[in-house]
């Protein structure tokens, strides 16, 4: 028995180098102790016996017998019968059998060779048996034909390249209907000698479309192969972060996104934006109360825990900012959605896992790739805000003034007042006539500072540009991929800019055939440094009334009044205090902002092959993020001068200030350090031809340490770095007798102090699968996690999370229309770690000292919880995968059920123990849904191709166990609710009848009784209106190509949810203190006189200081509920691929120019066509003694953006 090394060809067997190692080990045998030597010999004998038995079984299985009774049967059917009886594998091109003759045989217990000879008699085909494989081919031509063709031969040389002009090492060049085959070298080159000029060459490479050319072409030839998406999908490798497995053997719910294939038409800088819509069940929408889109996988399975997926980069959980990963460096993204796929991550897997693999080097000459993208974002559409014009605001303010205003004589002259309201007071007091009033109001009606804000403070177009250059290549011993990236972001604010510089280095060292090392480094640095004394976006469509200008007609800066009048400012100046005259444009350079963020990721991995099929992986990853933020206020900043004056003593000798004169500094330093250590054993073995086992087992230790310190200094000088002390204890209680408007000053501590958070994990895990005949696969995994976040009760410790699954291939290439049909089902338990509680008591310091003792004091944030444990989610998944008509149509449909138990929630307790409620594991919820994926190749011709893809997800969430002690009507209307029997973020509404003759809103109870106060309602009288979280999510993608042009566009859809409409607020407030800014234009549509109540949708009449029990009838009415469904054309990308001789002479293999438009069109189901991605739902917020419903907001329209991209391969 010996090993054969075939690297020199099958005709020259040579002993493999491994025997040199064994020879050296044999010399050392005499040095081994006798006892140890006997143990080794015994193990070798056992292995020999085992191998002998296996060989005997293999030999016995070789004596196959065939019984055939066929008459005029198709050759293909006869071969299938032989295959079933013998378990031999048949390799042939289906085209060979198209012209085959029918077969008539009558055999009993014949050998396979006899059976095949009978079948191929009178056929233009022949066969060859190699072990248990039968090769079919056409019969070779006769001797005479060969002699004639010998004198018509030629030599041909050429190069095989991919679509980007890069060489394809290992591509196959075969003479059609012949056994003659050559492979391309590392440069993609090949040479064939003595080829018939009439021969056809077939060029193929895994993942690419085969191509046929005539051998009669002039040599050398250059052959470009196009990618074959269908074949790439078949050979896709799934990376779970712990192991790589073929997708065809993955029983779990896994989606692989290939950056080069699937994201080719994407130019977004953020990888999370690029993958939106690319996987069924992976959603990105703005949920209630959030200002940014949230990435979710199959809904949310927690109330208080971490809701986002776990990100894994190059095999290790990622603790940094995901935006620090350059999108151009990413090769594949794998989405793990069910328990079998994600449970290997244990107590962090309940929300799904997104595994990101960055690019690795490939053997071959150095390849240089450049990618550049410039994104242009114009200012948001002003008309979308639907705000009152200056003229409308002036008239509206008069109406509000007439409804409710105070005594002019009683107004404190030290306090500022809106200019327009002051004119109305003057007119009411008879100081000016109506004509004079209108003349004085005219400048306000005709003034609008929008253009001044844009001209002075903003860029009309925000520009973001990214540049990436990468170098990759290597040899058998060493491969590398080095990329450097630069990002420059110039947002709307003219003074602002930010930059990011980073690099990614992946090295692979193949020291021997049994030892491989990977070394990876990811680094990025973000820098921001600019003046931020005033922000133009805060003055554009919001803030002070639009008639307040930045400059007057002569171009001079205009002063604005905030809390103090000019009278008060002059009085303070006369006292020698700080000058509080405020001009927005003059404030710009009086505050300065610095921020730096450094990220470093070191990843070391090693693989040791012990024996065939057995290997060991070692991994160590170290992450570090350093953040530094500095907000500097100069001594002339308005906020500083106001604080100094408010803290100035009315009676003093010498220094009047309680706060030191000088600048102020707010500085934060934060570090996050994490590490991962892992040791893993891998076993992969194919037994015979049908049995395959894949097993991994390992241990992992992780730690995350977050520290931060925040300092706030007064009297700070940025040049000398000096500051002055402040007696915070003394000033924490009101100091009476200051120059503040209310005569007293209290210092609220701004310094946040120190934070130290440490999370530690120790884990043991195993995962295994068994595959029979490439059809039936069983999988299983188990993981046990321990953490300092878990409770100390032994009965909750060492409980594993596990999963199991099975997949069965019902059909694979058995007929012309059905390529593959497989079913799979999985079940398992995932976990989610609590981070808002702990096994021991957690205390937090108050920001200010105790009022009475002047000492620092703390409060109990969380009581001890010995039973604290992870939230568990039991996931059941059933899926069907299909491929039809040679992959023309393919897809999958999956049904899942996620049942979460031990949900963390507040539960009421006996208040005598010190807490009225505690955080406990007691709740439960479910998420049930469907994922559907469908891909089609609609048209494929020589010059034109069109393919489509559809992803759809339906997810229904329901809370099945949860305590909610607050059951008042106000609590139900306050915001999105979490109530048993309903989904998360449920909205409740009041049954609304309309207005009475006095303009007051009328509500109805569930039995139809009219009431005019929510105090007369119970929760049963309210209507459940729906959830603010979409139930449906879908995306439709299309790829078209015509010659060198590519077109990609994608529609996204979210629906099944509701939101409160943007309508007029209930007008109840004191005019001059509240209605001083441009409001939603719908506020003009309110009840003014009897009869107006008959106008559909009209708002109630003005009601001075109306209680929230009245206003909530209008604000939370059921007629105000709108559908949240919307469709957006998320992006359209047109690309042109350029590759010609001129470029190649300049060492450029190919170039690609792209133009992308994002969000150019949308449809929304609501009546006003509001953008649900900008639209915010209503929440109840405390205002004084009343709780009022803050009106929903349109938000800021998401503008259409334009991106230009260029990529080049050298």
C-alpha cells in the first residue's frame, strides 16, 4: 500500500513527500520508551484491521450484477436502471444521448461490462470503466481519417481571461469530441499542438459559461469567459464563521450574497445599504421612535435586549462600527436566519447572524484594482415640509394672539418677545393704527431667510467620495490582498467635513501541505475637525420664524433675541458683564468640534492538517477602538456668556461671577477592547462514495471591555490647556440673587464621569452533519455559554443551546425540466444576552450631589438577580428549494416559527422590598412568517441578457406573555404599545365622531355613547389600529445587459403597518410663547365659527389651556390612522464596460463606468403621499403639568441622490 503523487502526470507515479517525514520518524522509533512504543504499535494494528475491513467491503461491493429486460427502450432509461442496480456513477454529456438508438436487451445476472457492451452495440458511442465510474464518449474516428487529418494540423496558443480581463489559471481547453485536454497556467495561457484546423475548442471554468471557438482562428487567441450566475449559485460556499460548507449540503436557512455578482450594480458606501433587499427576511426600515433604519432578520425577538443581528467578520464576532469595513473589501456576505444556521453562536444568535468575509489573495501575478465613487446629494425638497410661509405665519399669529394674549403692561421688559407679537400688542393698546400695523408687518410677510441660510452656511449639494485601490496576487507559498481606502464626506454644513483613511491586509502562508497561516489587519481612522457655532440645517426649515433674516438689506449681520430683550442686554452691558448680543453668523467660529476614531482589528488564524480529513484550527482576534471627542466653546460663545451672566451675583465685591470667565471644554475619551480566542477540531471524511461526515468541535473565550471618561471644564484656555475650578456642590442648589431672569442660578452637572463595562464569555460548541449519497443530510449543533452577564443560580447555568435539521434532495438532474428539488426542516434554540441587568446589584451615581448633605450619592439601578439568564428563542423552519429548466427559474420558499421565552420584562413586585418592579425573565412572544425567493433568467442571447429576482418576507409578531401595569387610557395612547395578544409597537386610537357646534371633539365609547373627555373612556373603548412595524417586506431586482452596457434597478416594498397622519395640532397654547415658528400648514385649517364642524377633517377650535383629556381625542383619533405601505425605486445603475487594445497597451485590462440614482421615485398608500422613511409617529411627551400628544412629523424628505463610479483592473 502506497500513496501516489500525480503532480507529474498519471504515467509517473512517485512516492508522496509525506513518506520522507515518516522515514525520519521511523529512525526515532528506538528512542521511544518500550511501553509507549507498544501503545503506538497497538493503535497502528487497530487502524490496519479497520482499513482492511473497509477494503474488503469495497472489493465485495465491486461484484455488481445486472438484470435487464428492455425492448426499444431509450438508452438514457436503460443507463438509469443499470445505475440503480450497481450504484455506479455515470459521467457523460447529455448531448451525447440525443441521437442514441433505442435499446433492446434481455440479460440475467450479467456483469456490468457485459450489460454495457449489449447496450452500446450498434451505437456511435463507447464506454470506459474506471473503478466505480463509467465514462461515456463518442467512438473515435478510423485510421484513414486520422492519417488525412494529420497533414491538416496546426499549433494554437492563447489566453483565457474573465470579464474584467484578469487571467483564469486552471481553465480547461478541450478539443470537442476528444479526450485531449490542457489547462491554462498562472497567467491564463495555454498551448495545443497538432490540432486539426476544423476542430472545435471548448473552453470552460467553474462558475463561468463555456465557450466554443474554431481552431482555425489565427494564433494567439484571447478568450473572455462570462460568469454563469446559475453555476455560481450551485457551487456557492457557505461561510458560517466557524466552517465553510457547500450550500447544497446546508440544511439551515442561509443566504449567500456575492459582492462581485449580486452587488455589482451597487455604489452605496455603507455595506448595510448595499445588501438591503438582497435576502428574503433581511429588512431595513425605520421603526417607531428611531431616526435611522434598523437592520433586522425575521423580526425582533426581544423587548429590552439587543435587537440587531450579530455581525461576524472573517470568522470572529465584530464589536466595532460596521461602517469602518470598506464595502469594496468585502467578498461575500452570508445571512444566517434559522436556528441550525445561527445556533453555533449560542446566546448571541436569536436575532440572526450576518457573516462578512473580506477579500483574500489569489495565486497569480499581481492584480491592481481601483474603485472610485462620488455621491451627490442635493438639499431636501423644501415643499415636502409643507410649512407655513412667512405671510401665512404672520396672519396665523394674529389669530392666535386674538384668542389668547396677556397684559402688555404686565410683560417683563427684561424678557424678549417675538417682533410680530410686539406689533400686535402695540396695535391693541392703540399705540399704532391698523394702517401702521400692516405697514410694519409688510417686511415680515415678504422676508424668508431660506436663501440666506443656503448662501451663507450650506452647500447646495453634499458630496461624498470614496477611493479604493487594492493589490492581490501570490504564489503556492504566499498569497496576499492589500487594499487602501479613503473617504471624504462634505455634508450640507459648509464648515463641516469628515475623512476616513483605512487599509485591509489579508495574508495567507502555506508553509507546508499540512500547515497554513492567515494574518489579517483591518484599520481605519475617522477624523472630524470644524467650527460648529451655528448649524445651517437647524435654521433652514425649522427654528425661529422664517421672517428672521441673517443679514439686513445692507448686508450687515442681524441680531436675534433669544430669552433676553435688548433692554436687558444693554443693562447687563452697563454693569460691565458679558455682552449677550447674538448674531447667528457671528457665532460660527465661536465653537469648535474635534472627533477622531481609530479602529484596529488583528486576526491570526492557523490550520494544521493532522491526517486526511482531520485538522485543527486556531484563531485569535484582537479589536481596539479609540474615540476622542472634543467640543470647545470659546469665551465669546453665546452659551458661555449667558451662563456667566446668569451666574453673576447682584451684590458683590470684586469678581461677580460664580462661574469662571473663559472658555468651556466638553471632552470624552472612550476605548473599546475585545478579543476572541478559539481552538477547533475539524473532521471531514467521505466514506466510500455515499457517506460523508463533517464535524467540528471547539472552545472559545471572548472578552469585551469598554471604558470612557468625560470631563467638563470651565474657564478653559485652549492654548495654555488651563482651566479653573468650580464649586459644583455649592452651586448644585439654587443660588438666589443673580442676574438671571428669574433671579437665581443652579448649576446642572455636565460632566458624565467614568464608565467601565466588561463582558466575558466562555463557550464550548460542536456541530456535525452526515450526508448520504449527496441526497440526505442530517445536521446538529450544540453550544454552551457562560458569561458574567448570567445569574448565579446553578439551575440556570450550563444549559446548552442546540439545533438539529435534515435536508433531502428529492430530485437532481433526473429530467430535462427539473434540475433540483430539495426539502429541509430544522429546529433549535437560539439565545439573546441581557445587557440591561446583571446577577449582582447595579448602582449608578446621580449627576449632582445630594441637596441636603452635599455629598455624592447613588441609586440602585438594578437589584440582584440570581436567576438572570438569556432569552431563548425556539426556531422551527421548513423550506423547499427548487431549480427548473437548467436554472432558468430557481428559488426557495420557507415557513418559520420563532417562539421566544424567558423574555426580559418589568414585573411588579412588593414595593416594601425596595422596588415596585424588577427586570425578570418571564415574558414570551412569537414571530411567524414566510420567506420567498425567486430568480429567473428571462432572456439570454449573444448580445442581450435579462434576469430578475424577487425576495418576499411576511413576519407576524405577537406578545403572548407580558405584564403591563399601566392600563390607563393615556398609557395606551402614549406611544406604540407592547400588549399581550398584539404585536410590538401596537397603536391604539380613540373612536372619533367629529366636532360639536362649539368646535370641541367628540369621542365614542364602544357602545356608541358620546363623550368629550378621555377620562370618560376605558381601554376597552379604544380601537387597536395596527402596528407601526411592517408585516411585509419585498424587493424586485432586474439585471439587463446589452453588449457592453449593464442596467440594474431594484424596487423595495414595506407594508402591512400603520402610522398616525400629519394633521393640524390642537391649538390651545399661549401664542407669544409657543406659536413663534413656521408650523405645518394644516394648522390653518381649524374650526372658527359654527358650521365649520361640517367640513371634513377640520381641526377643533382654539381652546385655551385645554386638558390633555380633551386634546387626546383629536390627536389620537382613529380617522388619523393611515396605511404605512410604500414602494420605492431604491436604486438604478447604468454601467458601461470598456475593454480594448488601447487600454491593454496601457496595462489596463478593463474599465467600468457606472451611474447610479437612488430613490428617484416612490409610491405611498397614505393620502398625503408622506414618505414613511421620513415620517415619524406620534408620542405623548410631558409638557408642564399636562401630557400632550406631540404631533406626527413629516420629517425631512429623503432626496434623490446621484453617484458616479469608475473601476479599473490593471
